[in-house]
């Protein structure tokens, strides 16, 4: 899989004004000297979207849930009560525990989790997944592309969870089972302040991207009248 070829195909399919996806991966050495991010580490994605790299670890991530969902720490004891009684995202702490047990968050044995815009890296080697920060029109294209060669009911999935679990945990778990699911996320009110009002996430784990990479040009994203009209709107052109 060639990074530059994918970027060219993506820009041709979605237009020059569509934001490029972000890739994330673990490593034993940092790619950037990242200062501690207090609260939600999605604050740091603003810099990534601007073309910078960030490298996270347990010291950089200031949120206990963020450390847990990225695999750098065990679940803090306070999480079930906090998510249920403080944030009110689940009716009971027991429901939070059940969700986490079913999710199966793995601990990483790597030192850092890196995020970079895709044009800042040279290879898909070691990448866990691609994160698209998508408007409804872009999300339409991404999901249609995912459905192109897969009839499974869970081809595109939306799961309860924090922003970090919706992006990182879901991709890591899916890769561990060589799965085919893709994930829509960022519904968590706690992460919403750090993205625009019209943005959701779409994550393609690398286990699935290895297939989708080859189907983009075959799909409706190329040479169809319907998508051409949507692409024009994404790029603020006049739709006829």
C-alpha cells in the first residue's frame, strides 16, 4: 500500500478541501516532544490536523480514562462511578463495568502512541488505523465505500464509549481479531468541545483498510453522478 497513491485517490474522490485523515500507531520511541495534555487528549489533535505530530504516553495523557483506553494503564477504580454517577453516561456503575469487560481493552507493551496527518508519514507499517474527522457529506462517502464490498450488518458500527475508546480502543481490538468493522464515533459529550459541531469520527482499522485501500476507485466515489454532486458541495461548488 502506497501512502502517496492513497492521498491522491482520496483527494480526487473527496476534493482538495476535504481534510486528510490522521493515522495513529504505537512505537518505542517518541516522534515528537509533546507536553502534558490536561483533560481530554483530543485537545492535541488540533495540532495534528495542522500538520504536527504528537506522541502520547501515560505522562503526557492527563485523563485517567485516556490512559486506560489507549492501553497505558489499568482501569482507574473511580471510572465506573465517575462515568455513571458524575457524567451520567450509564445508569449504573455496574453497567460501566460490564461495558468495559465486554470491550476488552488491551494493555500495550509499547512506550508511545503517535498521531500524525497522513501526509506526514511515509508508510502504513505499524499503523493501527485511520481517523477521519468527517462532515455528514464526507461521512456519506466513507460509509458507502465501506459498504461496497461488505454485506455484514456490522460493516459500519457505532458503539458507546469515550472519544479515545471510539478511536483507539476500537481499532486496536478490531486489528487483534483481524476484523472488518469500521467505526463512527465522537458522540461522547465530553469530547464534543474539541471538534467542530458538524464533525464526527470515522475510523478504519488497518485490518480492514488493507482491503478498502484497493476498492476505493471501484466504488461510487469515482465516476458516478450522485457522488459528483456531493463532492461539489464538499468543495463549495455549485450543485446543479
